[in-house]
């Protein structure tokens, strides 16, 4: 993937939780562990959630009540870093404040 090759992408820390959880459910704990450590070693910046991100995500959730909180957090982090959200999640269609790229 071009983003990993260029090492110019970001990963909101909540994505680590989401990918770990989804992988564990579908493929088991060992595969989840492998994917988690693969993300850590990807060279992409893993960005934290601070109090401003938490507040802005809460406002976004209020504006878009059908969008899960995790997606609101991801959207706020993307906006903060002027980044696109790479996704296959249709919830991001609702959020007009961020740029999206479908994978």
C-alpha cells in the first residue's frame, strides 16, 4: 500500500483497538496480535486521543447520531491532521467534515 511505503500516514490510536477486536473475532487472538504488531512496525505515526479530540468527537457524534463514536474520533483526528480517512465503512459517507478514500 502506497501510504505504508511512503510512511506518511497516521493511525488514530483507537484504530489499533478496532482492528485488534475485529481481527480477534474473525481470525482469533494470534492473528489479532500479528496485525497489531504489524501496525506498530508500519512506520506510520500512531496519534493519541487528547481532550480536544474527545470534545470534538462528542460534538460530531451529536451532529451525526447514527455514526459510532469510534468513527467520530477517527474523523476528528483526520481533520486535525488534514488527512483522508481510508475506509470501507459507509458511516463515513455521513460525515461531511472529512475527506475520504474508499479501499
